[in-house]
C-alpha cells in the first residue's frame, strides 16, 4: 500500500501534528503519495471552538510543502467533511470553493451529538445507537453527495459501551445495505480506515463483511487511510491492508487527485 489518503494535522481541532512531520513520516514509510484531510465539521463545537479550519492558510502551507517535497512524495490536499442532513447546500458551497484533490464525507454527529462523547449513548443501548447512526448516515448521503468516499462507516462502534460485542453486519444489514446502495447509485466509494485496529477493535473500518458486501453490490472505489493524527500513526497497520481488500474481493484500491479516481492494482 503506497498511499495514505486520510491524515490530520494541527489544522484539525483534535491534532497538534505539524504537517511537515507527517510528510517526513510518510517518506520514512516508503509511501509514494499522501493526502491531508483535516476536519471541516460545520456546527460541531468542542470547548467552544468550532471544528473548522482556516482553509486559506491550509492551502498556503500545504502548497509550500508540496513543492518542497515534490521529489520525494506526492503531497495532495483534501478535506474530511463532516456530514449532517441539514448542511447539504452549505457543504457543496464550501467544497466547490477550493481546489481539493480529495473529499472524505464522514459522520461525526448523530442527532446533534458526537458519539466520541458518552452523552450520545445515554438512554439507549449500543445496538440502538448503532442503528440510529446508520440511519442518519443514509440521510446525510441523501442530503449531500459532494464527496468522494464515505469515511470510517462503522466509526460509532469504537465508542459503544460494549463496542463490537453489540455489533455485526448481519444485525444491521438492512440499514447498512441501504447506505451501500445509495453510495453506489451516486458513484461514491468507501474507505478502508485502519484506525479501527489502532483503537483495539478486531477490524479496520468498516468491518470486512461490509467491504465484501459493497464489492458484491458492484462498488469499486475504495481508498486506504490511517486516520493518523500523529506522525507515528501514518500508514498504521498498512501491512494488513492488501490482504483485507483482496479477501473482500478487490483487485484495485483507489487514490484521488483533482477529485479524479486513480485505480492502483493490489500487489
């Protein structure tokens, strides 16, 4: 796996990583390409600060680094866009205002709450929380499809009280299949996000049965990202990524440049 398509820096509210350090780590790992995808989560606040970036400064700094490291690695500039059903038009206006290489659409807010915080799970079982997340994910995609891949589809499982013990593809297959059908209908992909392994889950996001189901339904676009927020997590567990994708029926993984897919054969 020669590209990491999901990385964060100090431009994201949950990271203090210097962009140059992230690039240097990617070079040390032998990667040929990376894409920065810092958080743009309109309406999500943490300690009074909204999870949005200074996009102008982001492009200026990353543009300089792109040139500085051009002979060592292809640095691309993307964004991880937080999806919410009422933000469809605002998301499209933002995305179309900048020359992003790649856009991840991710669900970090369900019913106005981030499942990272236990408040989201209050008054509901893990299964109820997971079901509601998949339902709102469908609503998010229906409201806005101005993204390239859907990020970490079963992200919510990281934070459940019983995590994967209350979760399986089969248990939520009707809701998950609805999401996958809609993604394929809109020509959008999914990502293999290895951060699930970093968080101690027995699978990367999404679990293999979802990846396999997406492929069975005709889905072809799958990117690979570490979701690194620190240099030491760049390309996290990428040694497992090829086998995961091949086991799920994929012959190619995908990168994006100037919002266009590039298909790379899995070795």
